[in-house]
């Protein structure tokens, strides 16, 4: 059910930001549609010009992993 919340491009951005044991960042200078959607949902945030996952983003990633 969680997979229906995001399309594949949005899941790819979230997966990149939540991979590993600590928060990863991406440049926020060219926010594309998937990143903007994640930002609007509160799953990512912009900190010091970098895009990073929020705790809600990490929680959604855990849901994705449970569904597999």
C-alpha cells in the first residue's frame, strides 16, 4: 500500500536519501518534480542548500522494505 503513495521516480529519490546508516544529501539547486513532491509531503527538507530525508521519509522507507 505504501508504494501507491509515490511513483517510481519519487521512490528512487527517497531511496537515495535514506540509503545507508546516516542521512545522505542531494543538491537542492535543481529540484525536479519528484523532489518537489517529496518536499510537499514532508518526506524531505532543504538544509543548507541540500536536500535530505526527514524522519517521516525514513519511516516510509521502512514501510517499503516491509512490503517487499
